[in-house]
């Protein structure tokens, strides 16, 4: 067992999260993908903190949690307001913006 | 500083948790119901919390459970319940080939990150025994309030923004006077007195009355035998999950109009089969 | 003329006067109705100033820059506000300042409200007309200011900036006041010029970079020595400049914007465009390309000469084939610009002198052709030559002035075109006879296209549709009179111009000894 | 034992002023009666930005005399480039704020209340009651605070948090447009999702760099870059991911997907603010990261950055040509401009820093000005009711005849975008391109020049449309009109126009200042 295993796991989770953002059309699911990516980064930070014997990695991870919490509030508020307008949370539904 | 020895137990823990977490994460790509995804991700978060603790980050492990699993993911579930609507999602592609492209780039990302960390000649792990001498929370707190104090203060701006934002997107100012139940009732009666519809005065029917179907997805039937659409909750209606009522004529032809027991009165769960 | 006025070079004053008047005329509503008289008066004042400048010019030192002024402008880019003229710049400024009042007079009644503007409300219509006329006068004056400035610029950066800035008034002159297809013509003009100009920008940036470690103001043209740089860099920078100039002085194969622009632009604009503005291209070749990149110029000369010869023949052939009078004149200009470029790059002092005089002579004769063509087509209502016929009986003055301008253009002895064409051919012949022989074909073609055009429009039985067409009016007589006088002057007494230009040609040729050899 | 960090309060004044104004603005929402709220908020915000500008100027003189230094335990740097970028940012913010605050016919550009469902009766009531979403002001102040910290951030965590502080309010502001609410909300969602996505990349890059060096401080990273063997992969991947996160913010291809949608959907005044100011902040941070951390990596990162720069210039230009909506055209043009700006970043030449900042100022002035003007051009239906903004290019036809002043100033901004000499845009292009040539990136300059030539096409097309084309006659009797406002936008536009001309004709004073900011404090 080596610490690298944690890092590989984090890499996999990060990739899955990014794939979810790119593939899923439901904004809530896509947003959960972003959350997973942030958590993967946190796992990396915590692992490296242990590797370096330096706590700042953990502190950064802590800040990330705070930031993520604020982000979630904003994001979900936006999603809810869109839902109230359209009755859907899909990115595709009635997409008014041409791409 | 001495090198870090990683216990065999930690290895076992990792190899049990990691596959489960990856499976949970994969639900993001393959599960259809949003709620299922949310719960799986909450599970992944708990797994991460355990890993944090294994990685000598006790404080973070606890914070992870409290903040992520307890607050963030519950907020997600809450919103999913609120939004509810397209809890299932069609997984057909809107842009041809986009999924493959995305899968390919994600795979590439995974391979890249994996290669980067496995091929790097990482330094010998040191461990946090020394850094955590005064207990992990204390050591973390010291850093937060010294090296990272500016970042800490700045997050305050973030939290205020979040609060202001959420409020302005959702809070409605009351325009006009507040309508209480009494004025409402009086207004209704006044309208009735002025020749309005009698149905305005009485309560609206709930769903599934008249015995034959008593589930919430079945509309009520008015005196004329027509379904009352409003009796079903909006959520079910928007989802398209309300059930169609057989027309009064059909039922009358079959010999059991509304209000009379069915020929073979259903019992228990058989009701569903008969509908089908 | 004093060497400085209030600490400024008189050139600066000459630039500022029309620019300021333009701004005032356009911005102050009460003045708009008087825009044309004000514009004419201003341009005459500027012409007087330019003549005074010429009078005060030391002909003995014509190859040196005079009326110098150098101020720091953007030190970070090594750019300065540096103006001054040698014989060539002065001649070009005289040409420009001479043509502007003529253009204003010629266009006195040409600016009208476009079709579609309601004329039921008379006062509103009058207001709109005044606004349009003020805009036209302002644009012409701004253009004059920029033309004077660009011929006076002694700094590569300043030259580039003015070179590009000139596009904008011309663009609006074509696009707002032009013919039915003006949008297309204006955009084509702008895109060609912008593309060329941006290549030049790349070259200017490169030149700046080369120059940064060779003195603080590497952009100044006064330094007698060109910057030292590797040959490859020099060639690349030369090409950047040259292509921009070639677009401007329409050379085959980047000339295609000119016929469209000339066809759609009002005659006055075409006059300024072909008569003066396009000369900025050949002026740039002489004032920038040769001194800054002598090695590259020498190396590229054979290719350029071939292109110039192609331009001469191609322009002549297409001029013969044109049905549209203005397009025809535009193609003759392509041919003439071929001669000028040929003279520049052949590399003998004689040919160079010829090229320089050619620039002036062509400016006058082509202006005359565009303007008289404009007078004719305005009356006849069409630019299609086949619609006319036998006009020499109906409008003898128009026919006569057209013939004189055409003969000047085909280099009849005694008219302005003869001396330069002779000099260019002579210089070319000294250098490489076969080139001169090819170029002589161009002269033959010129005779063909001019006389054919004259024959189609002015001889034969008069067309009935244009029977009662009026001849030149007083205003127009003045314009054509001045131009014919200028053509005769240049034909019979070219000495002062030769005196001003020969030293410059000699000086430039030293940068560029040997030409193709 | 715990040692309290030393905090340089004086140096923090600009940030503190803005943060204070933002917080007070939130309190104003709670305690000041609705009728006077807007005025109080506007005065507060404008004073705060102006005050911060004064403070930054003061700090600039201090830094000039006593040299740059690090602040608050190394979280921030007070050096030339940071202060210069902050000054540019504040100037542009002040102008953008005027446009944001302006009202035409008693209405600003924002939804009366964001909580109302578009098209609902409640929304109608709110409109009639004259509600205004005055939270816009504190949100803008928060965004400016984040932008102010961003260029000065000296460690990746501070950078990350500043990124979020500037982004979150913008996500919200994007969804507040008064007209076309659906479009606006969708823009908000897209911006949010892609923004969060990009910050996740930034964060992963941060984590990898932390793994590499054991620190996220830029100075320690810079020291570690040449030192460690065997972990190049971490360093490269980390740097690339951090840069990707920043490139998202500046809208470089292929990370530009959000730009057109968000530019189109967001309230026009916010688009102007976002387009101008976010670019300043993000480019300043990108400059710091690239110039401080990656000089040792030039050879490894160059292919990546060169590809991005070329793609950005080419794709931005080509797509701008085919657009039919004014805001989308400007959005793609902003993508192309990001490409030009990248030249100055890639140059890794000390002239590049000042050049990029000058370019940002020139671009920002034209952007704030042009979006300010876009917000004034509206469609009018057959009954003479003014409705939403005239988005379609064809609706701008013939504007030069009816509103010559507006059309001429818009043309001026377009010419500046196109980089025509004697406008600020030209000087900026020249500054950036010459830095790139000095840095050896001349092939990029050639591409940039060609792209500029192509880009000129669509700017010119708009000018043609305004001056040479007859206004279309719509079947339903609708037409285009220019609304009168309280004048704040006019002030902003005039300042922008004057600035654009001055920076084009006599730029030497500003260029001299930008030239002084040529070095980052490690």
C-alpha cells in the first residue's frame, strides 16, 4: 500500500466528475460532477499533505470545502430559479441560446 | 523526521473503499434517477471522509461528513425533491459523438493524472505525526489564522455573496396588503353572493376520492363524473405521473359507474393490475 | 516662408488648418450651410500656404529635408512626430493642395440627398442636405490634412499611422457619397487596404524590434544609414512594406479594388484617390522601401519589374475592353502605375527622376480625365460609353478637354505625360532594352485606349438622347482650365519640377545602385 | 507556538474600502427604505471605487519610492504590475458602474425582482410598483473586490478564493436581465456550471503543484521549479491545469464555450463590466503565474500556449464573422482579443507585462463604451412601446442617420477593436505585438496580424450597416430606437471615447507608466 493509490483514486474520481459535467444534460447532475471534482482535488491535497508532512494541504482542503459550500448555495439557487421558470432543470430544454 | 509506515489495515481499508467509491461515482454517468445519484455521491463523500481520517486529517474527516454529506449533499437532495420534475433523464445524445468525445477526454484525463502521479518520483512520505503533535484541529487552526489568514477573511466575502445571492433569487417582496384567511373567506363569500361559482366556497376535492382509486395520482371526480385535474399535486402533473381516469361512459358501460363498487372489488395491491 | 511658426514647422500648420476647419464645419450646425464656401476658402488658403512653402524651399538642397520638426511622440515605441519635406514630398504636397480646391469646386453640386429621403418637409430636407454637404467637405478636408501629413512624415511609425488613417475618410467618401453599388466598392477598397496595411504593421513591429538596440529613435528616416539586420529579416520586412504599397499604388495582381472604387466613387473622390492617394504607395516605395531595405530592394527588383511590366500591358488591355468610362480611366491608371514602379525599380537615376515626375503628371492628367468624365456622365446619366456618341458636336468643350487630358495621358509631346514617360523609357533602355521594348507596347496601348474611347464617345453621329446636353458651365470651365494649364506647363516647362526632383532621385539611387544587375 | 501574522493595513486599504462598501451595501438593503436605496447604493459604490482608485494611486507612489513588498504573511504582493492592473480595473469598474446604474425611462437594465417567475403576474406587479434589484450594487462591489485581489494574489489558494469571490457575484448578475429573462437565467446557469468546472481544474492544478513543491506560494514554486528532478510531470500537469482554469476565465479557445451565451444573455451593462474587468483581473493573474512560476518551463508549455493562442485568434475571428447578433459578435470579438493578449503573456518579455495591461485598458474602454451604447439601442413595436434591446445586427441598420453621435462613437470603439491607428486599440496591439516579437514569438504575430485583418471585416460590416444601409421596414411595424437615459451611460461613453482617442494619439504618458511595471516581485 502506497500513498500513490490515493492519488490515482483521486485522478479517477476527478475524471469521472469531469465526464459527468460534459455528458449529462441535467444541470443538477452536472453540478454534482463538479462537486466530485472538487472532492478529488481535496483528496489529492490531503494525501500530499501527509506525504510532505505539511499541514497546509489540509488547510487548503478546508478552504475548498467552505468555497464549495458557498458555490453550492449560489448554484442551487440559480437552478431553482430556472426550474420555477421553466419547470425543467435540463440544460437542453428550450435552449434559447444558439450555440 | 522518520519515514512513514503505512499499516496493512489502511491498505485493506483502501481496497475495500476505493472500488465502492468509484462505483458510486460512476452513477454520475450511468444512473438515470437524480436521487440515486445524489445518494451515491453522498456515499462517496463519506468514503472520502474515512480516507481523510486514515490520512491523518481528523478534522477534515469530520468536517467532510458535516459539511459535504450533512449539508451540501442534503441541500442537493432537498433541491431534487423541490425540483423533482425530470428526476429521470433521457440518456440519448443531443449532439452526435459528443458523448464519445467527452468519454475519451475524461479517459485521457484519468490516464494523464494517473500517469503523472505514478511515474513521478515522489519523496518518501513523511507523515503528519510531528505536525499533528498538538492534535490535528489545533495545528490546522494555527495555520488558518497565520499563513492563511487573508484567505480566511476573504472567504467571508464569499459567504455573504452566497447569502445575498440566494436571498435575491428566491425572496419575494410582498406587494400589496397581506391576505389572511379571514379576508379570503369573506371575499369568497362575497363573490358567491354576487352570483359566483359555488365551488369557490367549498374546499376543492382531494385526489383519488370515490373509493375506486384512492392513490394520490388519480384525479378526483366531480359530481358530473368528470376528473378534476387540480386535485392532483403540481409535482405529479408536471412529471406526467398522474393517471388517466377511464371515461365515465366506459365505466358506465362496464356496469359500475363512479361511486359504485367494482364488479370484483379489488383488494390490496391487486388494484394496480386491474388498472393495467 | 519662415522655417517655423510658433515653434511649429509650417508643415504642421498646413496639416492642422484643414483638420480643424473640418471639425468645426462638421460639428457647428450653423456653419453647415456654408460648408462649401468655407471648404473652398480653406483649401485655397492651404494651397497658398503650400505655394509659399515652395517659394521658401531651397532648391539647391532639394534632396535634403527642409522645414524640419521633430518632437517626441511615443517614446516607448521609439516613435516621434517628425515632419519635413524634400523635393519629392514638396511636389506631392503641391499636387495634393492643387487638386483639393478643384475637387471641391467640381463637386459643388454633386452632393445631393440620396433617393428615399422624404422631401415633403422642405426645411428638414434642406437641413439634411446641409448636413450631408458639411460631411462631404469635412471628409475632403480631413483627407487633405492627412495627405499633406503623410508626404511630410519623416518617421516610419508616423507614416504608417497616417497611411492607415487615410483609409477612413476615403472609405466614407466612397461609401456614403458614391454610386449605387458603393457599399461593395467601399468594403472592397477597405479590405484590400487593411490587409496590406496590416502586413505593413507586422513589418513596422519587426522594424521596431530590429531597431530597439540601435538608437532610441530607430523610426526616424533622417538617419542616412539603414539599420543593420540579417538579410532574411530585411527581405521579410521589405515585403511587408512593399505589399502594402503595391496595393495602394494598384499593381497587378492586387489592383482589383481600384476599378470598382473608381466606378462607384464620385468623380471628385476618384480624383483624389487615384491622383494623390495612390501616389502614397509609390512615394512609400521611394521614401521607405529603398532607403530602409536597399539589399532587399535590389534583390526583389527583377520580380517587381516583371510585375510592373505586366501591370502596364494588362492595364492597357483591360482599359481597351471597358465599357464603363470610369473603369476605363481606372485601368489606364493601373498601366501608368506600372510605368512609375518600373521607373523606381529599374535603378537608374534617369528612370527614377522620370518616375517621380510621372507621379505628378499622372496626378494632373488623371484628375482631369476623372473630372471631365464626371461632368459628362453626370449630364448623360450613365457611365456606359456605348450610350454616347458624337458628343463633340453637342459639348465641344467637354470633348476638347477630354482629348487634351487623354493626349497628356498617352504622353504626347508638349503635354505633361511626355517628359516622364520619355525619361522612364530612356532610363529603362539604358539598363535593359528588352524591358523598354515591352514598356513601349504599353505606350501603343495607351494610344489605342484613349483614341478608341474618344471615338466611341465623341465622334460619329450624335446620339439623339443626349442632343440638348449643356456644355461646361463657368465653374467647370475654371476647373478644367486650371488642369489644362497645369498639363501644358508640365509639358513645356518641366524645369522647376525637374530641379526639385532630380537631386532626390540621385540621392535615392545611391541607396540602390545597380538595380537589377 | 502561535504567532499572530503581521498585517499591513495601509497596503490593504483599496481592498478594505471595497469590501467595506460591499458589506455596508448589504446592510443598506436591510435598513434603508426602498425609495432611497438606489441612490444610497450608487453613491456608496461610486465613492468606494473612486476611493479605492485613490488608494491604489497612493500605494503606487509608495511602491515607486520604497519598493515592492509582500503583504499579510505572503498572501499578497504589492508590486508594480499588481497595482497597475488594479488601477486599470478600478477605472473600468467605475465606468462600468455608471452604465450598470443608469436608468432609461425610469427603469434600469435589471429585473425588478429576480425572484419573480418571468412573465408572471407578480413580475408585472413588481414592475408597476417600481421595484429595483438594488442588490446589484453590493454584488458588483464583491466582484470588484475579488478582481482587485486576483492580480495581487501571491499564492494559489488566495488566487483560488479571489477567483471565486469575483465569479460568484457575476454568476448571479448574469441572470438578472430585465428583458428576455429566460435567456438571462440560462446564461447565468451556463456561466455558473462552466465557471465551477473551470475552478475545479484550477484546484486540481493547485493540488498537483502542492504535491510538487509542498507549498502553493508562487515564490516557493518558482524556487522549486528548477530544483526537483523526477516530478516534472506533476509540475507540468499542475501548471497546465492552473493555466487552463485561468484561460477559462479569459475565454480562450477551446475554453470559450460559455462566452457567447453569457455575453448575450446577461444584462448588457453587466456584460460590459464582465467583459472588461474580468479580463483585466484574469490576465493580470495569468501574467503573474506565467512570469513567476513557469519561465523554467517555457519549452514544455510553449506548444500548449501557442496552440491555444492561435486557436483563440482564429476561431474567435472566424466565428465573429458569421454572427448575426450584436452581443454575440462582440463576444466572439472578445475571444479574438483574448488571443491577441495571450501573445503578450507568451512573450515572457518584460515589455509584455506593461503591453498587456495597456492593451487591457484600451480594450476595456472600448468594451465598456460599446456595451453601454448597445444597452441604449432598443426595439420599438408598432404601438411605439419600447421593448428589449435591439440584438439583431439588421436592427442596427441606418442608425448613423438617426443617431449620428451614438453611431460615430460606436464606430470609434469598433475601430479601436479593429486596431486602426490613432485609436487606443492600435497602440495596444503595437505594444503587445512588439513584446511578442521581442520574445521570439514572431510567427504568432504574423497570425495575429492576419487575424486582425479578417477581424476588421466584421467591425467594418457593422459600420457599413450603421452608415450605409437603409433601416429595414419590419412587417409588424416594429423599428429601432435609441432611448434617453439619466445620462450616466452618456458620461461613461464619453469618457471611454475620449480615452480611446487620447490613448491612440498621445499614449506616451500611460505607456511610460505601464513600462515601469515590468517586473513581478517574486
